C-alpha cells in the first residue's frame, strides 16, 4: 500500500507544474489549498455515506478518491507521505498500532 501511495504522490508532484488546462491534478493544485481541503472533506463524507449504506465497492472507490485528494493536499502543503508514516510510527511506539492520539482532557468547553 505504501508503495502505491508513494507512486501516486510522485505522479502528483510531476503534474504540479503542468498546464492546468492539460491536467486535472494541476488544475486542482492551482485552485489552492482551500479548494483541495474542500475536496478532501467531500470525499471523506462520501466514504462515510457509502459505509453507512454498507456499500463495500462504494467505500473502496471513494477511499481511492479520498487518498488521491489527500495526496494532492499534502503535495500542496509540502508534506511527504513519509512525514505521515513517521507520525503513525511515533504513535504506534507510544500507544500501539491501532490507537489514535488521545485528546487532551479538561480545558475550555469540557
């Protein structure tokens, strides 16, 4: 999986400076981080909706779209997949592979 994600990321980087008229990826990057973040959110919602409908193939398809748009966002913000993998490894060392970083307790609004 990581190899496929890295190849996708590298392909996005190759298209980053292309003419937006010739590349969907270049067009999305030219639209800026806010537009890309919106696409990430839309795809995440589509994954969730398909999951709620127990649409396995829909979840697979929308997950691929989500990973593409997330990778475009990373490229736009100069985040490499390795940066994310490093954070996953860091969390695994602290909390175990399946654990999310715990939320702080207390504070405002709690």
